[in-house]
């Protein structure tokens, strides 16, 4: 929309403050804001799903409502995980997460929590660890925690400098916060690797089928040669006068003996019920 179109219908919350509304319109129609707006649309499209299921109500109000309903203070991480889980699995992927980034956030927090408190620890049953959230999501990047922002007091969130000061190599380290584009690239890499694996398996199956077919052809050719030799020897035995010895077949194969001394033995093996001539 053009600036003059916005100015035709000022919203009620502006009131009579025309200079403020004019400044808002000029910002919403300037090239810098339009570029930022398009970048935000692209980032939103990379999420491939909603960011949560809590609606427009802040997570802190959900915690208050849960505490009123149950009479006990809810676990912060359990509530966050609940708000990032679908009520029904995805019809295509079968995943119960609202998007890939939500799964990455919760998985990174659980992994970093177990690194700090031990493999037997249960993040869903213990208090929310702000330091773990800072380690898993690269601190207060862009002024917000990667997980649990708005559920903890900002004054209790340590800075990256405070965490890294005096940190030993054996302790949990600060992880880089992945972006939606990074997750999309990783997803494409996994899909390409799976397709390449399937192509290799299909190629191996085709090669095995070709080898089996060639082996069957060789066996069939060998059987045909054996039948041809047997038919020739039987015809020679029937036509030859008594007292004569069968001659060597006019053809030979790698699997048969062509020596004349071996002919009586071959004849006896192939025609056991017929007397030697």
C-alpha cells in the first residue's frame, strides 16, 4: 500500500496524534522496512510449522494459569515442551513437534542439562536451569534466551563473559545457536544422503540380478551342450556296426574329455544300460 492509502484510515489507537501516525506510515512504507519484512517472511517460511501452540498468551501467563489449575508451581521446561508439541502427529512426517527448531531447542537443553548434572538427571522434574539455557542457545542473543525467554527473571541470566570466565575444558561449553536456515540445509543434506544410499542399494541389486542372470544363462548353455553330446553319442552307438569303437565327437567343450581313451568310460557313464561296442 502507498502512504496516502494508510493515511485515509487511521486506527483508533492513534487518536489525534497525526505526527506519530505519519511517522509510523513512513516507516512501514520505506525500503528498509520492506526489506526487513521480506527477510522475516523467508525466515518464517523456513520453520515449516508454527512456533508454539500457546496462541497469543505469553508463556508466563500460561504458567500462572497452570499453577491456579493444579495448585502447584509447574515445571518450566515441561510447560515449554508441552507448548512446542503438536496435539496430533504430523500427517507426513509423523513428528509430534510443531517444527524442527522446537525439537532442536528441547533436545539441546536436555543434552546440555545432562552434561552439567549427570546422565541420571531429569530436566522435566527439576527446576529450570538458566545457565543451561545460556549454554545451549549462545546466551541472550538478540536480547532473548533461545529457550524459556520470559519465564525467568532477566537479572538472573548470566552473560556469556561470566560463564566463559575461568571455564575448564571438561565443563559444558557454549553452543552456537542454530538458525532456521542451518536446519533447512542440514535437512537437505540428510535427504540427499538418504537418496544417494537408496540409489547405491538399487545399483547393487541390479548388479546382483545381472550376475544371477548371467549364471543362469551359463548353466542353461552347459545343460544344452550336455544334452547335445548325449544325443550325438546315442545316435552314433545306434548307427555304428558291432565291433567298432565310437569316434570323438566333431565338437568339444571345456568341461568334457576329448581323448579317445576316455570314450568308453564316458559312454558307460552316459548310457549305463547299453553294452559297450
